[in-house]
């Protein structure tokens, strides 16, 4: 299975009780990695979300340190 930049994440990754949503199309030069418990709706505030910025030197930032974000809002979140 291919890996994204050595991060150990693959598009079909669903490990045990976890699901992963990978979005490469919403924002140019950005990959969003969203993780939550299996079966959690993308509208629930139960996601851990990272944004990988590919526009210059590759940077990886998180929207929060906890599983408390909404995956549907990934493009409008603040990443640090």
C-alpha cells in the first residue's frame, strides 16, 4: 500500500476501531488527514485533523491536539 510522504498513512487506512479520511482535492497544494473512531459521522466534533501544506517546504500542522474537530469543516479550520 502506498504511503504519503513517509507518514505511514494510506488512503484506505482503517485500523481496528479507527477510520481515516484523506482529502487531496478541496484545497490546492493541501492534503487533509482526518481520523476518528470507526462509524463517526464527518459532521461530528470527534475528529483529529492535520493539514499537509505542499506549496513550499512541506509542513504538517494540526487543527487541535484532541479528537474534537469536525471533518466537514477541515478547509476552514486554523492549523498550527
